[in-house]
């Protein structure tokens, strides 16, 4: 018989943590989480579930798997045994060690902590799937039971629980039959105990021996002394003078860029904070801002490359990003979408966010399916007792009223709008309407001669790339850059930094680069703290276009607020994808011309002329939370692809042909650095033209030259697409 320390929980390829040590780490984490989450958990039951959850890994099939040094063999579930073994099912054979009244909650924690208990067509690897597929599923999960159960019993006893000397095979079989019957009879809903165990298991698996150190700083209320400092009150930022001490639970604030919305929203919070923004660039900038001024250690960021952009020499910080318990987490609403679609892990998200403060910034940017998703997320957050604070520079009244209604009306919502006298101090732009983009280059020429920073914004990547090629030829000696979403993730992050730090400067000692030309897409619209001298832009929907304008003449001083800077808007004609021509024509009509000042106090009226009805897309068929309850069976998940189907967001990746072999040989972090995100609908039109790898994120291999990519980003022969 092996020594207990030789029974592994993790593969020898990934550290080889032994089962007892891993169990100790999960027990430690679950104790903190059971008390940190705003949910009524029984601490003793939670610790029992943590002890029980992985005992089935002592099964000989699992031990053989984790002992192999063959990566492919590790991933195989069938192996030489000829059957699928799920360790979480074997773990539940130890239920007889605990009082019968604890069994149901222990099953909730253990049986589905890796797999849904049931797939839609019983083609999964959950307990009900295996019961359907394999008549010998109980026997297979108890092979050599009399030998390996001793390891599980030793682990249970090491935590001070009394165990019988032996659990008979009959008792173990009866326990597994009880589990299957329990799962068969599950009704619709969600399982907090499942989310609790998953959260603790993920934390301990990520941090391993550093779990104890890192769990100590979780569930802290952020120290917002910086934002609450009375010295930050300033007439230039009118929201800094507004008292935030209102007893109403939720917040709706509409105010121009530069009015102090971030400070105001932060001061409205009382607990842990989830801060949502629509784009990766804006998330990166906000996270960096919080890291500078909030002293709590545990401030996290969550998006596709969140583990990459944090300090490379701080492995713990990298590993912590997707885990629960942060003081502040900056993310997109898409990271929260799992709670309305029931995607794997949604229970952990619900527990983490329940009762917290959630800030939804720049909500005007969402449209179509994304807007519908955000509205549904707000409904779930309200149901789970979150304090919801919504801020934006522009919002159609029809959308405002919808959000106000969802949040409970004026009795529940602290509403803030600035008066006309204050808004008059935010008149920052002179508008010039241009008949066609033929006029762009004469404007650019005059601007460069005047030593200006010029931002050119296109509605599609294709148009931005074509324009940038011409600018390279016509302005060879002028500093310039191109930024859009179709660069390698790590390259895009680098370009965001260059835009902010090199081209823009800090507005103080570092004035940045002048003159210069930056060509971009909508990725620059939100929360990128840049302030250029002039903008040339394709016409876009009015609310988004106003937000776009906010990247010009952004810095507020007593002198700067007296002057305006120019915005040139190109008249929409012909093919205006990804938008509708009628919408752009309405938006264009609302703009002044010939250098007339765009008056901030008139913007709401103009926006409401464009948006007379609330446009939403039907996503009901995908929703798993409706009318205050979940409509899916407890302990089951929805497939991840449902999010892509419902929202039509980027669901595929590409790599350059030059990176092909490096990608195959790389680890996950190196692969992320090579990946270029792309909309699935776009690449699917060309999937027969490009090789698709079966490793990592299954990227398509694009035969583009590295030099060409460095200049323009990924290029495909395709129709215009957004971002």
C-alpha cells in the first residue's frame, strides 16, 4: 500500500500536488469563502464538502492518469480501462462517513464541481450521462474499493472526523445510487453550495502552496480614501461637489466626459466593487488607475489577456485575476453574462457578486444583442441584492427609462443630471460637416503644419487599414500609428500604452508627440484618457459619436474650458456597414456645421430625436434566468458557445503562419500572446481557405507576412466589419 503522500491530486506534469495537501488548501479557502460570500452557508458542512470533493482521485484509474508524463494521455478519459472514470463520482462513495442529514448539501458541492450532471443529449460526462451510457458505471467507479478507500478514510480522519474502519462495497454502492436518484430529481434553480466548492477548488488549484497567504486578503472592502478626500472637490469637475450620501440603493448619473463620473460612482459604493466597461482598452486604463490610488492588494482585471498585462514577475497576481473575492474587479459585462445564460461557473460568479456594488460605466455603447444582454444582467444583479450604479455621458431617454424601471423607479434610484448652467462649461467642440472623405487629406495637411495631434476614427477595420496605407505614403515623416482590435492581444495592449503615454503624453510635463496622426476604430471611444487637438471621423450613431468626440479637448483647466477644438464629421453615404444608413443620416442631421459649437445642454434632445424607441434584440430563447428564477436544472450548465450565439461577439482566433509551430509548442500564456481575436461570422466565410489548428483556441492560420501585420494588423479579404 502506498504512503498517503504518494496519492496525487494533480498531474506530475503540473506540480504533482498530493491529495492530502490539496484537500487542506481547499478546506482553508472554503472556510474564508463561506464567511466572505453574502450567502447563508453552514461552515461545518462547507468544510466537509471540501474534504470529500476529491477523495475519488485515489481511484487507481485516476492515479495512473496523473502519474503519466504523456500530455495527450492525461487528457484522455477512456484510457486502457475502457470506461470513463469521473473522480467526483467516486468521491461520493465516502458519503457514509458523514451524517445522512448532510448528504444532500455534500452532493450539491461535489457531484458537479467539474461537469454538469447531465448534458442535453446525455452525451456528456456527468453522473446522469454515465448512468445512461454505462450499465456498469457504479462498479467501474468502485474498482479496487477495498484498497483505495483507505486513503480517503485517512484524509477524513486527519481533519478530526471519526470514520468507520471500512465502508463496505454495499454501502458505497448504495451511496452512489442515492446520489444518482438525488440528481434525477433535481428541479430548476441554482446551487450556491456548488458555486462555493468550485470557487474554493479553483482558488486552491491556482495558488497551491500560496493559497493561505493569498486568501487572507480576499473579501476586503476597498479603501476609497483617495476618492473621498475633500481636496478632490473642484469646480472643474461638478460631480465632485455633489453629495453622494443618498439612502437610495441604486444610482443613475448622466454627465459629460470630464465631469467626474468615476469619482462620483466610486463614492456611491459601500462594499466590494465590480466595475464594468465595454472595451479592453478602457478596462486596462481603469485598472491601472485603481492600482495607483487604492491601497488594497487585491485589485483585479478580467478579460482575454488579463493574466498577461499584470506584472510578469508577480505570478500570484497573474493567477488571482479570474478568482473570487477581489476588493475591486474591472471587467466587461460579457464576463457577467454567464449568470443570465447559465454558463459553466455561473454559480461562482453569482456568489462573488451577490450583495456587492456593481458599476456599469458607459452603458450607451451597447446595442442590439449586447444591450439586451446588459439589461438582463441588470435584472439578475438587482434580484441578487447588488447595489447598481450606472454612469454614462450619453443615453437615450427610452433606455434611461427602461433602466430606471428595472431598478425600481425613483424611490430606489438616486438620479443625477447636471443643469444647463453647468453643461455650458462643457462646450468643447466646433463641428464641421464634410461632404466626403476626399477632404480628409487637405485637413490633415493643414493640421500637421499647425503642429496638431490629429485623431482619425473609422467605423471599420478595413477602412482604417486602407486610410493608414495612404497616410503612410502622403505623410512619411509625421509620427503616426494605427490601432484597432485585430492585432495580437499583447500587441494591442502595447499600442494602447503607446497611444496613451507616447503620443498623448500626460497633459503636464510630458506633452506627447506633436504633430502626429492616429488612425483608429471605435476602440478609442470609451475611457481612454487621451486629449487630441482635432478629430476627423466617419459619421456614427449620435450617442457613440459624442463619446468619440470626448477624445478631443478632454483636459479641463480654467483656461481650456473657454475654448473649443475642431471635429470634422464625414457625411454618411452608400454602404455604411456595420450601421444602418437611416440611423447615421438622422445622427448627421442633428449636428451643427461650419464650426458652430456643439452645445452640451442640447445633446439629450438631439439624442432623443435619433432614438425614439428602445431597440432590443430577442435573446429570450437563450436566457436561463427569467422572471426572478432560473429555468434550467440545478447542477447543470449551458454550453459556452451559447454566449457567442446570443451576442454575436468575437468567438474565434487567428494566428500568423509564421507563428504556427511556435503556437503548437507553446504553453497557454505564450499562445495568448500570439492570438488575434476575430468575429466567428467573419472568419467562418473563409474557413475552407485557412488551416485550423486543433490545439489551444483552435486558431485559423493566416498566411500574412510579419512586416505587413506589424504595419496594419491582421488583414482578410472580407466585407467591412465593426471594430
